[in-house]
C-alpha cells in the first residue's frame, strides 16, 4: 500500500498530539461494578447516558433530581432487603414519588437486578420494549437512579430508575 507524504505527515502529527495527553485514570464510571460494598454509582454519568439516548431519539435531556434519587434509592434498598424484584415492594410508584416530596405530572420507573454495571443495566433496559418506552417517555425532564449492593442475594445488585416531570401549578 502506498501512502502519500501528506497523509503520513498528518498521521505523525496526530500521533504526536495524542502522545501529549495522559490516558484517563481508572475505569469509565459506567463500567465500574456496583457488586461491592464500596461502590458508588455516578448518577451524573447515568443522566448523561440516558439523556444522550433520549436526544438521539428526538427527546429532551433529563437532569438528576435529589427527591427522585431518594425515591429510587428507597425502592432499590427495599428490593435488596427482601431479595425481590418488585415495583410495589414498598408501595406504588405514585405514592413513593409523592412521599419523596416530588409532585409529578408524569412518572415512570425501571427496576432490575443482577446487572453489575451501569452499562449493563442501561443495555438491559434499552433492549426491553417496556423499559425502553419508559426511558423514551415524552415529557419527562428529571430522573433519580440508585444501585444497591446485596451480597447475600443471587442478584448482588438491585437497580431503580425513576423518570418524571414535575407538576406545574396552573
């Protein structure tokens, strides 16, 4: 294969530029295993992943909401305590969201268990028609997400994602 002098120079220039930068430290946050007691879910990375997916499908981005995060955490913790994947383990979604202090006009929820990383949980939701529909719910602008480690469970990690839109006073 013959290379032009210009192409080779451009390639060397790009290689030189890339060599000036340090590689990112550690593993990307979406690949970090939540199946250990010290794991911390990066909710901003989750919001970025879900927002990117929504935007690629012509929808608005979502922002992290502390009240929805609290509701998602309570749901994931309750499922982990009971070792049970169940939307109603501590009550219906509407009741749980309201008790967190978030007044929702729209609210949907994805739960799962057994996925160790955010990337796996996201992929599982994206590949399931009902979970994908929730992530692509029109009108939602806020989200809360949680992953809870449960070492005694066969699942190891329980996930809850709540997407919602606040009720606007009329």
